[in-house]
C-alpha cells in the first residue's frame, strides 16, 4: 500500500453496488487515472492489491481501452488472499467459498470462472519475455497467436501498453 500511496500515479475510487462480489481496476484512458471500482471495503482491499501490483510491474494496462494486461493467477490469488485476510465472510457468497486462507489458491480462482482464459497460468510481469508470455497464456490461443506473429521481445514492447516506469 505504501507504494500506491507514495506513487506519482493518480488513483481514483469509484463506488459500485455494495452487494457486488467483484470489483474492477482499469485505466481511464482520457485522464490517465487508474480507477478502482469497489462496492465495499473488502473489494477495496482486493483492487488496492492490484494497484500495488501495477506499481511493482506485475500488472499493466492497455492504453487504448484501459483493460488490465499481464494479470496472472498469482496476481488474483494475492488479491483474494488479502481480501480474505481483511474479511473472510465476504467470500461466503461465492459458490467456491474458501474455509481457510490455504483454500485461497489458483484452484479457487479458476473455479470462479470469470476471465480465467485471460489470466496467465505462470507468473508474468513487465519484464517477461515473449516466450514467457506465450507460455503463461497457453490456454488462450488468440493471445498466443497474436504474440507469435508479433515482433516483440518482451512485455514492454506490447503495443499500447502502459506500465509503471
């Protein structure tokens, strides 16, 4: 949290329905502000974890549509562990409800089902090579084909990528 607090990057909190189980983080491409969409404090803890991941280069954004890039299962596990540590009861509404911190793992994230095809299966970050990216996204052939046909050598070369420098 200190990195986010001390960052020159501007962050904004946007309130969503408090009953929503999932928040979101994205880049506002018009203002260059990273927006955390949260419905409650535990959502905030989760999305703030992603903001910290951006600060350390584990997550990036698409500069055109604002979507997250380079997010992998490990990033989501970290965010859900922090959310669970803050309030274990908040994950009770989820069908794959964890009963302990050790249950918050890659299997738990995969069973949530959302966006699983867009999560890297191996750790990736802004310094990951093209080969590492292709391996991590092996379950999404559209991404793999796009990477294969590109002439990038690392994640930093992805067109329209915004990352912490």
